[in-house]
């Protein structure tokens, strides 16, 4: 009798565990910002670059800028990146890199990406 109660209980816990796991997996999924399209026109628009530079100065430079080295964050190497990669890291974050999708609009996130990928940028 006791054994049966126990096994029913552990089965219930197992099912509950799966449900919780599925729910968290789903919410992690929905936090991911979907990719956007970067056109040449967007990447070279000076107004976008100016917006991107503002975001960089405000939120990124204190970890990624020259005066932050060594330590806080890796030096950015835009020539090794694609815009899609930068946008994904900036929006969604990665390990110790915070994601900024809750802080900035899609346009601002795209603009800081354009700024990092532009010839005017130096980390
Ligand atoms: C609190 C410090 C911090 C701030 C603020 C920060 N980052 Fe980062 N960033 C990191 C760290 C740490 C990593 C490395 C993550 C890893 O790969 O483990 C990183 C990685 C990145 C990468 C990927 C680099 C690579 O070579 O893999 C990009 C691109 C990036 N950050 C852009 C930005 C931008 C743009 C901003 C401003 C919106 C920003 N970061 C703000 C700490 C920071």
C-alpha cells in the first residue's frame, strides 16, 4: 500500500518536472530576438550610424572600449563578424555579455550593429 502511494507520487513529480522543463524551454525560446535584414542602405545611412554611436558610448564602451581593457570584455573584431552575428549578441546576449533587447528598440539595436560594422568604428 505504502509502496504504491510512493510510486504514484514519484510518477506525479516526474510529470510535473517535465511540464516545468517544457515551460521554461518555451519561455527561453520566446526571449530570442528574431533576425532582421541588414541592407547596404541601412548600414551606410549616417543618421543610423550616429544613433549607433550614441548607444555605443552610452552602454558598450565601458566594457568594450579601449579604456576597459584588459578585463571586462573581449576587444571587438568587426572584420571577423557579420552584422547578423553582432545583432544576435547585442540583442540576446551570450554568457557574460548582457542582452539589450529589453533596453533598446529594434532600430537602435540595428543602428549599433551598423556602427560596429562601419569603417568609422574603432573599438
Ligand atoms: C557588462 C559588460 C558588457 C557590456 C555593457 C556590453 N558587453 Fe558586449 N560582451 C561582454 C562580454 C563579457 C562578452 C563576451 C561573451 C562571451 O563570448 O563569453 C561580450 C561579447 C560581445 C560581442 C561578441 C564578441 C565576440 O567576438 O564574440 C559583441 C558583438 C558585443 N559584446 C557587443 C556589445 C554591444 C554593442 C554592447 C552595447 C549595447 C555591449 N556589447 C555591451 C560584456 C559587455
